[in-house]
């Protein structure tokens, strides 16, 4: 009897350990995604503030979604573009390019602890993350 209870205890502890380990792995993955999305939001808001000040327009993050390893940032522009350019040029070359670059740099900082010199895909043990930015103009 005594040997049987020891075997049952080992089996029970093994099952508990496997359950905890699998939940920990799932939790770490979920946390990594949350950190990546928050870093992308921080980077987008930082880039938007810089564009707002430089071009005297009003931009705001409308929505951030994550599908697989791609983060989509939707930006709304008011009072844009400035008189020196047209909307398509301003959207592609200023808003979408700058927001994507700064978001990727913030994501790399959140994962690796340093801001890279150039914006590139963010590679972690859980995936390779990219950012897509969609900007739309709103008029009154």
C-alpha cells in the first residue's frame, strides 16, 4: 500500500506540472502579443505627435488590430494635408511611412531593450511581427 500511494503521488504531481507548464507557455505568448501591440501603439502615437507639430495637422490612432503577426494601425487625419503637398503623397510618404517606422522601433525596443537605428521586422521566439498603417482623411 505504501508504495502504491507514492506512485499515485508522482503521477499526480507530474500531471499538475504538465498543466502548469502548458498554461505558463500560453500565458507568456499572450503577454508577448500584448507587449508588442502596446509598443506599436506607443510608437504610432509618438510619430503622430511629431507629424502634428511639424505639419500643423491633427492625427489620431483610430484602431489597432493584430492578425497573426501583422499589426494594422488605422490613422485618421484632420486638417491634412498641408498646402505644400497633396493627400496621396502626404498619406504615403509622411503618415504611413513614419508611423510604421516609429512603431517598429518601439516594438524592437520593447522586445530587445534598445532602439534600433533602422526600422525592420521585429523577430521574437514567438513570431516575426510587421506593421501596416492605413491613413484616411476626414473633413468637416
